[in-house]
C-alpha cells in the first residue's frame, strides 16, 4: 500500500551551503559554482565550461527559482490529490541541490511512510531524464533504508491538462497583441537538448513533437516550429537540433515580425529558461528587430496540477501496474 509521495526534480542553487563538498570554502557566491560543478563534474578539464555556466547564474543573481517553484507545485498538488481521496505526505527531493532525494525520503520515513509513489518532474522521457530520476530515487531509498519506491506515476507529456496549461500560458503572453499579429507570429516550442545517442534510443524527441503539436492546436495556432536549448558548447558529440538561436535567425530570414516561445520541455522558469531565452534569445531578437514574447512555464497552473494529480492517483491506486525502478 502506497503511503507517501516523492516529487523528484533537478534542483537549483539556493542561499547556503549544500554540503556536497567537504572542502567547500563557504564563501559568498559559492553556491552556483558548487551546483554547476556537481552537474558537470569536479574535473579541472571542465573548469572553463563550469565558469561559463556559473556566469549565467550570477548574471541572474547567483541563485535559481527552481526549488521554490517546485515547492509551490507540491503545495498545490496536496489539496488536488485530497479531492481524489489521496491524502498522503508529499516531499520534494532534488538530484543536484538540497533537499536531496535522501533528505526527502528521510522526511517521508519520519512521517511513517515506507512504500512510495514517485512522480518525476520531467515532461519527456529519456535515459538522462526519466530513467535517470527513477534510478536516483531507488538508490536514495537504499541509502535511507526502510523505505522503497513502489510505483512510478505514468508520463504525462500528452495529458490534456498539461497541454491546456501550456496553451493558457501562450494566451497570457499574447493577450495584448492584435489577433492579426499573433496569426503572423512564429510559434516556437523549446526543450532541453540531449545528446544525439540518447535521443536516438528514447522517445524524447517524439514526445516533445507531440506536446508541441497538441499545444499549438489547443492555442489555435497549428503552424509551429520546435527548437532545443541549453546545449553545451564544448561537447565532442552532437546534441539535439535545431538550437533556438539558429531557429530565431531562420524565421527572421523568412520575414517573421514576432516570435512567440513556449519552453514546453520545462515545468518552471528556472535559470536555463531565464538565461537561454530571456537573455540570449531576447537579445538576438532585439538585434534582429523581431518582437520577443515568451510564455511562462506551466508552474502551478491548475490544469497542470490536475494532470499530475491524475497520474499520481492512478499510481497510488494500482502500483503493480506502473513502471518500477530496475
């Protein structure tokens, strides 16, 4: 019987030491460097790339809103699940910052939970997103002990609630534009780029294409383009294409006056969204003379929270029918 729910996501740096490294200098501003190094590896060979990404964080204040926005999602999810008869403790755990998955599972265990339903905070499936989170949560449960991942909520890239939330965010950002201008605008959906070998062995791209198609139709602007963002510049292997900057340049060359962008591969406006789109992409649009209109991510939009609650409630009701970690 499921008696607790773990929401697992990427995480982002917040003020205060994360205690990941015993030799942390604990100096002001160390959070972003430790966070990025934890992702890319504490390897001097990656120091240049680490410094590059840390500069993105520092330009935006040195921290990320990811964790706070995820906590808001959890807070909205609790009453939505209760309406479905699922009144269970919920904890958020992150892969790259506190509270770690171990911390979240420890808190659930302290609440008396021992059999957990896992909800993965990633819309599209690949070995570096979906599979990676399942494995990480299972390993954390082993370290904590006395608690296990018993069910995984099904993916929801095409759930009507998720699609409705994306479309609603698009309506918000275009509300002040004349309908004729919206009709002529280039609608672009973005997701995080992944290595080509990962993309070729997962449904990631196919699912993202389907999300974009459904959201564009729901928004009433079926013509659209997909693009990818956050590709590392120093990788020796190819990543997903086309990238967002080349896509904006291409639609400008076709005569676009405006671009309307939805980061449909992300759930919250964290630093990658804020820097890659609201800094780099917006600056490019300004240079080209193209209007830039970026929809917020779904955040705690009621339709998205309802979609997530649907998937979690189904996993709680029938854990044996859901995907279990291997």
